[in-house]
């Protein structure tokens, strides 16, 4: 079984990147680059899903993975 999950990533003031997966509670990490933050998050989510979640929790992730995120701009 596979699921497409989301990553929200932001660049911090110190130049590093902070990444979070909203579908998997407690899964957030950082990296010196966007690519490193992405790789770290993917590894963390895979470990968490395989080792820490029940079958019911895994099913809930698959169902919640259909969320759509969009970006927009506003004048400030």
C-alpha cells in the first residue's frame, strides 16, 4: 500500500529549512538545504508509519492523504 503525503517546508532565518508532514502527527525535521529537509522528513515518516503506528492509524493516513494544498499571495 502507498500513500501520497504532503510536506510543508519553510526557510528559516538562519538559512536552514524546516519541514513538516501534516498527515503524520509529530513528524517534523530540518536540513541545511531543501533537499536535505525533504529527505530527512521522508525517512522520518517512513520509520514512524512502519514502526510506531497501528494499522488503523495507517489507514487514517491513507484516507487523509487526499488533501489539496495551495499557495497564494497577498499584498502586505
